């Protein structure tokens, strides 16, 4: 790291706050093979995983740099035998801790150990309300196990947070997905409309719902919200392909969110690793505070100075910061372009084309390809779509 690296607010934006949200991606290993997995499509070529001591140091450095929330994810984080050790240290340091899991490996014994370690919160993923589709989309027989794990979570006193990624294949089941969450005693349900990155981008034609499906699902969700009142909080986020202004991705590049990959790279979002020409720092070589405040990678898209037209002179630039850098790269080939979701982007037609394909019945979609499951055998270099 050179002495002349950029300083805190050199990019023309406001002062840089702390990396409030730390996402510790402990491993890319996972027993499931979900077709919408957000892990990189070339995950099989990642370097060796950080060891326990490395992670303990990262937790201490991140807390010292001002992180307050720590999510343990993967892959499947329960595949790490040291998860309880890491959770205990994060708890001791004062983090609010969250485990994002498929449920595979959450036995009664491990749940008790994680409770004793101070884990605050567990988010359990389902792929669908039916065993058939849940098991098909994850390419594993996990539905019954997930139901048992939901009981385990409740019996240890954690709030039950169910997450279900929503897409073309399951969006018409939204009512039964909500009913499953109620049956399991979930206090929160995240109906997370698929975002089209990584494996979901590969499978976009089969996963992007039609506008009519989306409108029906949103209306039904609102009906259930009224009917269920305070029994459960339901979050429903519209996929940005149906918007005309982009999302303020990650609340801004290098603003609050810090991901550490299993092999130690520090990223401002889950997927930035695929962006070319950015040398992302590694926690094996650099302290978290230096990464956050002084690495060129974390300054690359802070503030407004990097923007091109139409963002450069757009009166809405502070609202969305030009949208998502990864989506801009995947769709337009240049991460510094406006996110093509924006109707002012010259590449917005690419979004319109994808949406138009999604309106077609399956049989009428030309060049229809089979779903690609997340699997090392299907790993491929990250590329544009
Ligand atoms: Fe990387 Fe949006 S996902 S900046």
C-alpha cells in the first residue's frame, strides 16, 4: 500500500463513516446447488479459506474500525467447525451477530453451542413452500430438514426469520410461502425478489418473473399483510428490472458494507470480485482500517467524481449514486456507466429486452436454455450478460 493512497474524502463525496455492516463469507462450500446462488460463478477457483486465527483478527480489526453488525454466511457457514468460536468472539467484541443458513448442519447440539456463544439472530432460507420445488431448485432433499431446523431455531428462543428468494419458478406460490412462514411461527418473512447476479444472471431467462406475475404477487402479499396484522412482518422487495430508476446499491460503494470473501478479499458488495481492473485488497496483507479508508479499490466509486453522463449532471445522482456498479458492468461492459435499470441510461433497452422475454410463455422463448445449477462442475469465468 503506497503512502500516496487516496485519503478519506478525496473522492469528492461526504466524509467516510465506518464499515457498519460486516459480512463474513466463511466458505464457498455448500451442500445445496441453488440456481440463484449469489456466490461467484467461478467460486470453484477461489484460493484457500482463511483460518480461524485470520477470521478472529478480521473480527477484531473490523470492530475497531467501527463495524457493529456481523453476518456469518457462505456457502453454508455451518460447514466451518470453528463457527461457534467465531460467533463467541464476535459476541464478546460487541457485534450484533446473524447467521445466514440453509439449515443443513444446524443440529440441536450446534444450536445449543451457538446460543451459548451468543448468536443473536438466524435467517433460515427456504426455496419454496412445496417439497418438490424446494428440493428441485436446490438440487437437494432439504425441505423436511429445513422444517425441523425451523423448530430447532424456535426452541432455542431465537426469532424465526424465514427467507425465500422469489422468482419466476415460485412467485405464483407466494400465498403458500406466506402460510408456511406462519405455520413455522416465523416473526419475519423476507420475500427477496431475485437480483440478477452470479448464478441468477446465468439463469435469468428462467427466473425473471413477468410483470403480471409480480403485480399479482405484490397484491396478494398486501392482502396477507392486512389479514395477518402484527403476527408476522413481511418484506417484499420489487426486482429492479421493473423499475425506471436504479437502487442505491449497498447504500453506496464503500459506504457501510464490507464483505470478506472465504479467501480473504475485501469487497464493497457480494459480487464486485468479478469487476476487471480493480485490485481488491486481501485481509492477509492489509488491516481492515487501511482497506476501508486507504485502499484505491474502496475509493473507486465513492462520491461523484467517477461518474460519466448521464449521471454526472443528473439532479437525482445523490438519490441513487448511479445505481449498481456490478450491474452496470454486467450489462454495459463498463462499471462506471449508469446502471442500465435507469431509463436515462443509453443501455436501458437491455433491461427492456430482458423484461420483454420474461413476458413470453416458456415455449415461445427462443434460445431457451436449461437451468444451470450451482456446482463446481458448472463453474465458469464471470462475464457479461
Ligand atoms: Fe456490486 Fe451493486 S452488487 S455494486
